[in-house]
C-alpha cells in the first residue's frame, strides 16, 4: 500500500514537472517601474494574475530599461527581441498619429465609456488594425485603465494663457498637441526621467499621472501648484502587446488565459486608482506644501477650443486618425443618450 502511494506521488510529481516545463515563457517589459503605484503595480499584477491561472504560459516581468527603454517597447515586441510589453499606446504618437486615441483623449470618454467603445463597439478592432496597417507584428489586448489624472505641476500659479506661453513642459499624448498650440514647448519623458529634468531646469512644469503616482516621483519638491481636472486624460487605457508570431503559436486556452487575466487587471487597476488618490491629495496639502488648484472655466474653454482645432487638423492630415475619431464620435453621440439621463449631475458635498 505504501509502495503504491509512493509510486502515485512520484508519478504526480513527474506529471507536474512535465506540465511546468511545457509552459511557454514570455519576457515582458513594462513601461513603468514595479515600485510605482497604480501604473507599475498593474504590470506586476497582470503577471501574477496570468501566472496564477495558467498552465500554458508564464510571464516574467522586467522594469523599463532592463530589457529595453520604455519608449522602444513597441519596436522591440514587433521584431521579437522582447516577447511582450505592458505599456500605453500614447507613447507611439510620434510613430502613429492615431495611437493616442486608444490611450487618452482630451475632453473625451471617461473609463466606463472608453471601455464600452473598446469592448462593445469598434474600439478593439480598430486598435488591432492600427498596428497591422502600420506593419507592426503585435497582438494588442486592453489590459488596464485609470480614472482622470492631474493636469499639471507648476512652479508658479497659472491664471491665464499668457502664463503658459514659453514654458517647457513634459506632456503626454494628444494633450501635448494642445499645449503646443497654446505656446508651450513640450517633450515626452518617461516617468523616471521627469524629476531630474525638473530639478536641473530642463523643464519648467510637468504632468505625468495621478496624485499618488506623482507624489512617489517627488514632483511636489519642486513644483507646488497641482492643477485639476485632468482635461487631457479623462481616462487612460493601457495595453498588453504580444509578439504576433508568439501569440499565434499559442493554443486557444493559453490565449484565453491571457485575455482573462487582462480583463481582471482592468478592474484591479481602476479600483486601485480610485481607492488611493484622495489620501495622497490630503498628504500633499497637509505635509508637502502643495496647493491644489482648479482650472477656471475660461482656461478649460481655451484648452477645449485648442483641442477641437488639433483634432480637426489631425483628422485632415491622417486618414486613419479620421476613421477612428469619427467612429469614437459616433459612439459618443449614442452614449450621450444614456449618460445624460442615467447619472446624477451634481457635485459631491
């Protein structure tokens, strides 16, 4: 009896070892360091989720720069030098004009509406086609989303458009196009490069992400005025890019395991952002000397007017931007019927 039990245990152990050795291993670079809350923890969280449910695949997480720099991940995944990347399409705006429409849209959809367009309308199909049509050998899956960000950290109060003119500012995505139209010189820097640039005066101001994330990066040490609302990023979507050859080599079960882990990660990512930022804002004010400012209606109107000009120009210059923009606008027109009737339209006490 004991011999039979021992034999069964050995057989089970061998089977488990064989199953483990049969797993496909994917090296995944992240655009955000693992110690960065909400952004970095989402990338780590995805790997933990997929590894905990999959017998087919195993993901290994790498911080930006360990395999490739954050802004080079798309090319690296496409050419196969990296298997996968957790990142955001807004980083590819310089390569593909429409890319930021799948990341964050100024004065655009908030998280619920963005996910609805992506998952129940044409968003995901257009997202994949964008990469296919531009020759990138990647499979894309929406894999995270956060609520609005702050719209900037400034060393001085900004009370008019004149106060913006001539500033050098780190800015992301389509919002950078708006700021440039208003006289701001913008540059796109990865998260870890922003504080040194502020410190040495290479930039005068910055936006990056949510208050908790920005606090971890220490922006409040140099720029004490933090502006809201995040008109440039009412929601920000994150993507999992997988080399398409590797994706197509996986069986349907493995592909579904990855997709399910991303869907779970979207929920977790959104909830972490919603659940942690108010404490960070309170701490910024009470302990870090930060002044929270709201943009005036006049300034918001100026930002929105500039955005409408930018969107029109980009649509005129790039046929795919126009196709995606028109599709999103059509969806938003329908969604407005629901949004305007179902939600309370009053500020919280």
